[in-house]
């Protein structure tokens, strides 16, 4: 299950182009274009979708989808490596075109297939979230029968800790209002397209906890929240260097460590290296939130640690999406 397919979807060409791994683009160039893969497939073209929310109301929210029951004769363990699809979508809330990336099990998926939203780290984007082996981890877990089939969705969110810092650029609004429509159009997440879980790395871990809080405040809680080395900074002196909050009060209003009760009863999992710069915040979160899984093990804020933690994270999320 070490390989997967990358698809760039095209509306203008009305087709999908898929090249075999190691095909038209060499492995090193492909890896430069898309950090999830090692010798990945590469395809061309793009798809632009996205309508201001006022012109395109979201379908009514339905019951959060569970993992699909396989059709008679379906063995998801033999379905093959996951597919990665990249689309360009226009975000009204961010005021720009962003990339939406979905990682989904191979084969014909029911519309009820649940989705976990994944939030990238600082200076990252949908293609470069902070780790590189998510499709492999998902494919391996499905092939082993450890998790039911589910999908991941990633989107460009900028560097503002997943909230509106600059007027007119609101990544949290995009996640709450636009991502569900984008997923529903792609046949994921049920009629509403609402993500069933959320995960994030570093700055994206902060964002994942903030997103889980916002969903709980809307009385539509996620089923699980997983964070890798979440950037739970403990002093304003350190946080203000990120230029992501107007002042200390602005940060305090969103700091997950100060609002753990607002997560409700959402199951949490946290992974952080003991040599990571954010280990203090991870320990404070573990002590206060008492997550279902807390893995504070040797390692730093590194690709090696993040990739090594993904299999456990994928299985944690899968247990709550079945």
C-alpha cells in the first residue's frame, strides 16, 4: 500500500488525467510538487469551483455520516492504494482561490463516506501540511482491516492560526461554511458534506482544537479531534512573534488551553515529542483535558516524528468514524 494515485481534476477538459507512478514526471520532481508522495503519480490541469455562501446555501445538516457498509462482495482491504485529488476552489471567506486536496480510499465510495478535516502547520498548505505519509497510513490501516474506509480533506489556510486576523481573510469561516459544500459536491460526507472529525499539526493543531470548539458551540460536534505537536504556546511574549493575533486578549479568547471545557465531550488524541518546542503546552492540555490518547514520547518537531505518529492517529480517528 506504499503508493497511491494523484489526480488533478479538470472542469475545462472534462476529464481526469492519471499517470502511473514514476511516469511522465520523475519521482524527484513529483515529490517537489506534492510532498505526500515518494515517486507519485502526477496529472495535469485544474478545477475551479466556489460560490459566495450567500448565493449557494449549504444543504441542511444531517446526521453525521458513519463509515459506509460495504456492498455485497466488497472487500475494502483489497481495494488498492488511496487516491489523492487536487482541486482549485474559490473561497469567498478567504477572498482568494485555494487548493482543496482529498485523500480517499480507492473504489466507488458511498456519499456517506465520512471525512476528517486536516489542518496544516505554519508556512504550510494543503499539499505540505507538515507530514508526507498520510495516504500510506490510511491505505495500510484499511488494508489491515484496522479502520473502516474514510477520507481526509486538506485546504490552504494561511498563517493566521486558522482564524480571521486580517479583515477579509477568514479561514475558520471557510472551514465552517464552505468546506462542507465543497465536500458534498465531491460525493463525500453525506448530503451536508460536514466533516466528521478534525486533525491538525503544529499551528494546525491549534486550529483543529479551535474548529472542534466552534463545531461544539454550533451543537454539531465532531466525533474526534487529533493533534500532532499542537502549537499551544503558553506565553503572549512567544505568541505575539507569530503576528497572528491583534493583542493578548484576542489570543486569550481563542487559546485552546483556556477553553478546554468548550470542547465538550469530543474524544481527543494528542501526540507530541518530548523534545518538541510545544511540549509544555501538550503536557498542560493532557493534564486538563485528559484525552483518550496522549502519546508524549521521545522526538522533536520534525517530519520524522510526525510521519511516525500518523499510523496511530489514523487508527484513533478510524475507531470513532466506524
